[in-house]
C-alpha cells in the first residue's frame, strides 16, 4: 500500500515539475517580449501551478489571464495594486 502511494506521489511530482518548467519557459518568453524579466514579477511559475491544482482550475487559462491582464504582474499598475488579475 505504501509503495503504491509513493509511486503515485512520484508521478504527481513529475507531472508538476513538467508543468512548472513549461510555465517558466512561457513566462520568460512572454515577459521578455514585453521588455520585462522574471525578477520584475513576484508571481512564480510554482505558485501558478499550485494555485491551479488547488482550485482545480485550468492552468493554460490561468496563465492566459495573468499574461493578458498584467504580463504576470510585471506592469506598473499590477505592482501598484499588488494584483495580477485587476
């Protein structure tokens, strides 16, 4: 029973790592296209992935909204309001 649990946990961690890597790559490209860098935002790829998992929310949709609304929180307004989705 414990081996099954550990195997399942390893699979979930592997999938999460793949999602985080893909999210990181996308964010880096999107931010650089707008003249920003990863350190211009407080939002991390890990936070996006974990939030989407906890809320059972579609990760690509969450990323699209964060990108369109505030370039992942890097815009001046997002920093001022401390809100990625405003």
